[in-house]
C-alpha cells in the first residue's frame, strides 16, 4: 500500500451526531484519512459517485439511511457504479456478535466490513474505534489491488483486440464470409481443429483468430512449426526434459506444451512430426498428460490443439507416415481455406489493404493502380496465394511509384507481359526496377526468393524443400522469414 496516498472517504449519514463520531474516530489519522464528501441519502450518494468517478476510495454508510435507497440495495448500487470501491457499514441495530445471517447478507451485497454505532454509552467515537480504523486501511489496500487487477485486465483486453485487428481475415467472397462464421463457432469449443489449405493461404492466421476469439484468449498462444525443428530435438522441444535426462542437460527445460498450459498449441506442418512424437501427442490428446524426458511421473496440461497442413492427411495415413488414430483425434473440427485463385473477388480488397498497411508502415503515400494493373492481379493464378500477394505489394512499394502499371506488376512477379496484357510463362528475373538498376544485394535477395519459391512449389513440405536446398530446417525457416515467405 502506498503510505503517501490520502484515503478519500464518501460518508453517507443523515445524523449530524453520527457524522461527528466518525470524524472523531479518524481524527488521529487526519494526514492519511479524509472525509471528502458527506451526503444524507442514498440517491445523492449514487449521483455523486457517478459524477466523480474514481475520486473516492471508500464509502462509509449508515445501514438505516433515510430515503428510498438503503441497506443491501444501496450497497449493490454503489458496487454497480464502481466495483473496486470498498464499503464499510455502520449501524445502530443491536447486532449479536454471532449474527452470521446479517453479516452474510452484507458481504453478499458487496460490503467489506461493518460495525455497530453504540451498543454502550459512547458519544465521542464509533464503537470499536481501533477495528474501525484498521478496516479503513485494509479496505483501501483491497481497493488498490482490485483497481490494479481491473486495469491489467483492461490492458490485456486492449492487447487482444489489437492482435485481432492486426490478424484480421480480409475478404468479401462467400468462402471468406463462411470461414469467418466458422471460426466464431469453432472458437467457443475446446475440441481439436485441423486447418487445411495450400501453402500461403493463411492457416496460421486462422489459428490466431480461433485462439483470440476463444475463452483462452488471455492465455498463451504457442505456434510450433513441426518441419522447422530437427527430428532429434522435437520431443525435448515439445515435451521438455529434466536435469540430467541426457548428456548436456544441466538444467530442466519446460516443453512448449507446459508453456502453453491453459492456452492453445498450434502445430503447423503436422505431417512432419515423427511417428514416435505422434504417439506422445496422441497421449496428450487422450489423457491431457505430457511425458517429460528424465521424469517418471506424467505432467497434467490443459491445452487446446490446433494443427495445420497443406498435405492430404488421408494419403499420409495410407502411406504409413501418419497415425490413423492421431488423424481422427486432430480432425474433430476441420477447416478448409480455399486458394486465392478460387476467390478472385478478394484480390483487390487484399491488395488495397496491404498497400495501405505497408505504405503507412514505411511512411510513403499509398500508390494507385491502373485498371489494367488491377485486371492483371485478378487474372494471375497466385500459386503462392495470399503470402505471394503480400510480398508483391511490398516489392511494388519498394519501387516508389505513385501509379502502379502492369509492367511494374510483371517486373515484381518476375514475369514478362504478353501483347494481350497477360503474363507470359517465363520465370526470369528482371535486372531493372522502377528507380533504375537494383543493387547486387537486392538482386541476390530476388534470386534467392525466386529459387526458394520454385523449390517449395516442387515439394510437399518445408522439410523436403530444406533437404533439397541443403539447409537444416531451422535455417530454412529463418531464411524464409527473412525473405517474407513466412
């Protein structure tokens, strides 16, 4: 408790004699406790509390105040006005010390403490003055803790709203409208969700929206790329280990399932999970228990599991690469995200959103698109889906032009335009940009980007692409992030 803060009291009392008794009781503590306002009826008290929000710390009220609003009803009205404010009740009623029913009715209504006014002939102060003053200090401390908790919850709520704003699913097509409705329904459940769709369609985006629209939204959201963790490390990453579990384990490490306890785990590229780890994941789904390396007893966890894949899991099961029982456990609530080429009406909306977002981010004016440029964007088949469109917009802004033409779009995609205004099918790289010639570093990035996209389009997973490129999965994932492919 802040010992320098003054405790401000609203006193609700209709008898001058009793006002003086409260004043006399707190007089020795006048540097810490002050009576800011005195009102004589409940209606005036409620109006004052609504007018002067957060100006009072404690209400001291006569239980038998004059007027229509009194007793437990007045207590409830005060708490409705400000849930954090604490209420101390004083009463003339002859109350036996074991009158638990009366005490319970006050606590249920929202009072912090109560005391009698004069069971004996005391005129100078409230009966039990020491307890009365202590209750004021304790009530103030409880009020401070409650306001801090309310402010923390409000801050977390604003953070969640900010995340949902930044992770909103853009589009007006029937498929996207249906997808948003599906997410809202699924968010209310705790059942596992399997999200399917081509690479770049926004599976992680859907997972974010499910979590932050659910009752778990204030808990951790833990995304895990199953193809980005080396096979020999994946179990220790997911489930953790105890000190001494293996050579080099000099301290215990919590697994990602422990980190995500009470929250949501998102398993991206779920088919890349080794069969041995699939068995342990199945146990988590069945029993809510994690087997930690080096530990005999199991750890209970409460997590919701969302998973995603761009592969056909039915075929993976038939090929023996994925457990059938795990597939059925994960596929309780399926969500399919259609590719961008199947929802052409969303392309212009997405382009406009990304142009506005990234132009603001880099402090440039938002460029305009010619009608021919818009037509080219709609006609393109977008093999990289929304991710490719996002990357394209960033490259167009890099050129710094005020008006975007078909030639600039073709250059940004790395294809030439045909005489009909469409794309011709060469995957060459242009040596020109809107501002002349790119630097060697820019060309190296462009070449690496095109080659990564090409290899990924010829493979079924990030792990397979990393192997062809001769990269460890974590390095592949990191480089994809640097190139804007993740």
